[in-house]
C-alpha cells in the first residue's frame, strides 16, 4: 500500500536527474510510481533544460501526481550534469535518498520497501544496493546482468572492486547539503565513498532495475581513455578530500596505480606515446606491484578477444616493458 498524503514528510526522496531523455523518462517515472511501500516517498526530478520533450513529459506527471512528484524549476540555461545533480540532491529532504537517472528504470515494485526495511532495522549500514539488468539500445545486444557482489562490504571493499550501480543505490541522507560534490568530476563514487566511511554496505542479489546504454548517455558517450582520465581525477581528489585511514589510502593508491596503468596501455595501443613515461611513473609511485597485475589482466583479456596476439599488442608489450624497467630502475 502506498502512503503519500500531502501532509506526510517523505521517509525517502528519490533523486532523478534528466536531460534529453524523451524516449525513456516516462518509464523511469513509472518505475517509481509503481512502488508499494508502507512509508511516504517523494520523487524529486531535476530536469536540465532539455531540447526535446523531456520537460513536457515531466510536467504532465507532476501535474497528475502532485503529492508524489516535485519537478524542480526550469533554469534559463543548461546547468550541466554535476550542478544539476547537486541541486537535485539538495532538494531531497527524506531520511533516505534513492537514486535513479532518467534513462534507467526500476522493475521491482517492492524495491524501495525491501531496501528501506533493511536500513531501518540495521543502523550500522549506510548504503544498500542490488543487482540490475543491463540493456543496450545502440546495438540491440542481448541483455546481461551486473556482476554479483559480496553480500556485505565496507570502505575497503568499495575501494577494491565492490561496484555500486547508481540506479540501485539507497543511502542515509546524513548531510542534507551536497555542495561539496562540486569538487569532483562525477558524483556517484565520492558519494558512495563518503557513505562507506560512515557505515557498511549491503548488497541484494535480486535484480530490481534496468540500466540502459544508449547513444545519448552522458557516461556512455565518453571513450575509454576519457573514462579512465575521469576516474583518475576522481580518485586523486578523493585521496586528499576525505579523511581516510591508512588501509583505505593504501587501497585508493592501488586503484590509482591500476587506472594509470590502464591509461598507459590504452595510449600505447593508439600510438600516443608522448605522456606514457610520466603516466607510468605516477603508477609506480602509487603502487608498483599493481602495475604487473593489471598488465597481466589486460594481456589475458587480449588473448580472449584474439586467438593470436596481434602485432599491435606485441608492440605495446615491448614498449610497456621498456618504460616499466626504465622507471623502476630510476626509482631504485
């Protein structure tokens, strides 16, 4: 049963940012509206000056469900992803915040009930998330499920390999003000990092949502090199922004070394060798042991994709080995 009378303060605020999501936004909103919960919740939509009919669709829903949907005022210009995300988060007044962007959607009508019931009964946990389906509208590829994660995790797990899908995440709204996120190029990882510093992470293996890959997706439109650079910038800022213990710093440095190594390999594959030497030097400083591990991983991935190692990758191996030997000897 849904409780959403106008007089009730929402226990959960659903944060939904959207821009040019005309083909998808209705499905995203319907996924929230179908939730059956024994507590009040409110959907906060941050529509960022779309050039298609996204705004009109949101206005129709907001007019039809005024007790459930709050559509933030339209700005005279496009704010950009991060400023829009921050203003939408700041408009969330619930004890908990659930995330779902306008091109994704929830598929389980008890998703919120299950996650909130767990968090209400388990105060040591600050975040919970779940498995989700991945579909691509670009290639019409066969759908897949996100990788399974450990049922219980923490800060160290997040810094290692415990990935949290934005559309699956619910967390305690302990801050009420999220302006500090403007220091970062992306919002989800630092948000999860802050929450995992203050509590444990719970994972549900049930598939309760769908993540959509499409040509207008902000993150999906980035090429691999740009994605790695964004991740490196986020990790570097996190290292100095957050008050982390030594174990957390060690794991964060290892993650940085891994990403620097990935960047060096990608640049070498594209014959962009100008900055590779400096990039590998940074990787060695953060954690030289991780470099070899990541290189072996990339080598195995290449083997899976090609029965024979192509000449391009062989050349990458030779150059990479040369740079690595040079810098390790130099540091010694």
